[in-house]
C-alpha cells in the first residue's frame, strides 16, 4: 500500500530543538499536527496500528476504511488517560474536569441528575487515620492569611513539652521547631523504632472495609430514627417480583482519598440524604420531612466512633489488628448561611485530590516486584522504606522464617497459610504503602458516571469533526508502543495543545463578558 506521507526517521536527528525544527520543516507538518491533536499535550501517548473503519449507525455498512500505514508516522496516537498529575498533566487535567462534574452534579444536578438534589441535606465529612506514633507536623492555631494555598502564618511549635526527655530508644520526644510548609521533616516520625509501621500499612489496607461498615452504620442509625419517630418504611417490589420493606431514607456519597505526609490515607466524603420512591426505587427524591441535616451529622459522628474492624489473625499478630477512625472527624454543612463551603469549592477540592497519589509523601513509586523490592524496602531505613518493608513482609503468602522459603508441615496444619491470604494484597499495593482502593469513588445513585461524560465528549468531537453523529468509528488496532517518537515531537504537540487550551479559555471569557454586557444593558 502506498504511503501519502514521507516516512519520518527519528534517529537521523539528535537533540530536541533540532528534532522539532526537522519535523516542522517537513511538507506534511500541518497534517501531522492535526493527526496528533487527539493526543496533543499527553506526556506518553499510546501508539496503535491497524485498521479504522467508519460504519453507518443504522445500516452497518462500511462507509470508509483506512489503515494506519496511510497516516503520519504510520501509527494512531491516543492519549494515555492517566489520572495522576505527576505522570501526565494534560490527561489528569481532563480527568480532574470530569471529576469536578461528577462531584458537583451530585450537589446541584445537571447532566441527567435532577436539580432537586440541590435541596437535599448534604454534609462534607473528613475521616482521618489514628495515631501510629509521634510525627513532625505543622499546626497554625489561628489563620490570618487571605489564602490557605499561600499561607504565611506563623505555626506553633511542633511538639513542645514542659519537660524534655527521650523515648525508650534514646530519641528526643519533643520538637520545638516551627516547621515551614515545605519542611522535609513534616510527616516523619520522631523515633522510627517507636513508630508502628505494621499497624499503619494494615490500616491503609483495610480502610476501604472500615468505610463500608461506617456507611452501613450511618444508614442503620437513620433507619432506627425513622422507627422511633413513626416514619413508615417503604414497600418496594424488586425486579424478581419480591416485596421488600426498606427504610424511607438512604445516604449517597462521593468520596476522595488523600494521602497524608505521614503516608496514611484519610477520606473526604460528601454525604447526601435521599428519599425512596416506592414506584421507582432508582429515582432521586427528597428525604422524608422528619429527617434533617442534624440527624445526618449525628449519624456520621455515631458511626465514626462506634465502628471498628478487627483484621483476621496473622502469624505476626494472632489477635489481628484493630482498624478504627482517628479522633479528628470533621463534619461541615454545604451552602449553609455564612458558611465558607459552597458546592463549587467542595467539588474543586475533591477533584484536585482525585489526581493525586503518594506525592504528598515526597516520593512516587511504580508497582514493586521481587526483583525491585530491595531497592525500596529496608527494615532499618527511613519512614517510607520501613512502610514498604512492612507491606512486603506482612503480605507474604507462606509462614516461614524467610519470605521465599516453603511452608512447614506444622504451619499448614495450623492453617496459617489460609490466614495469610487475607493479607496477600499488601505486596500488590506496596508501592501505595498498603492502600489499594480507588482515589475517587461514589454511590451508584449519587451522580453521573465517568463513562457518560467520556461518551458525551467523544460524540461531541465526532460531530464536530464529521458534522454528523450517524457514523460509528470501529477500529481493529494493536499496541505498537508508548510515547512520542522524539523529544522534538513531544515539544511541538504539547505546545500546540497548550495554545488550543489557552484559545478556548480566552474564548469562554469573552463570551461570558459579552453576556454580562448584554445583561447590564438590558
């Protein structure tokens, strides 16, 4: 098959600037730039090869077919779609925008969510991990700054005590330093030997189960309130024809996990009260009049302080570990009179943390394997090295003196291997310091889905390019590689993407300004 584009040979030119000039001097540069537009700005796009066909949506007839050999670079570029800002700023920017819409639609409605949800009681709760040992921290008793993002307030001493002393390992038990916001000591333990690294990674690992039980306890608390106040339960007929009596109120949530500097996760959760429609159980209706936002706050506090999880027995700790929330459980109302929290601020706050991972700890890790674990884990190392070592050691699947040996007959008879299976995932998530959950989750009824937003965007782009949505693009493609062919290509594609984003931003601002002028003139 003949190729209408000049075959680009990236190895002929060295140096990023020289590569960019060489690409820009080619006759097909404008076509290449348009071809890479879907992946423009991506740090590491996916390269695909194969056949692309345009199919009529109604008849199924193939209207056009093209092989990637006919395209520039003989490949199709697709954005990586990575949500992490540290890995790909452009794709995480798209993900953050989607996350913002998912969170805010659950507060104000829109995109298929009824606007009436804006009148439902909503609270914003923060659930933290307990203490596993003393760490360096920064605390400002009273903020006088105008913006917390650029806070220059004078913090209190880290861990001031009236009497100085040392711990059992001879390390100072006090710290009089007033840490700056970027102090690398923040989150580090005062004594590495006193700190319970095993308990922290176990807490990270089982925090998802703790949250599941906590939400169940909230709904049970509200159901008990309905019984005491005489609010009748709702008769619901399931799809299989069975009749169930369910509480007239339920809790829908949107949750984001944030990794603290000490490498323990905590959760920011939006909790919304919904009612139940007996004729349409999936409908979003207001809660009954007898249940208020005060009851929701009480349910959160009650569940947070009562619910715990006792982990399965482990050879290193036969009684298991107790997993519970820390003492700091903060509950605030959204859009309250005189309150600081609005739906827009909360949605932006959660969307920002949806693109993070372990960056707050000062390190980023890829998935660890037996071949790479020794480079990161160290039982006598720093704070993070000991946490990774705890994940790897506790996540072993056989009870032996060494992690690589075979289980003894006595161990198998005692069933210790079976007990260890509950902790096997710790090794898989050692690079996340034990946390294996999603950083953004929501209840099914809370809001729209990411898939709906992505499908809507894809349909819009297809209509924008072709002028019609009557065709479906079908690709039979295979993976060819990742990343741009040269650093010069990355520079050109990312620069063009930034220029397009800036043009769209200026256009939106001009349209908003024109609308304001029209409204002022009227």
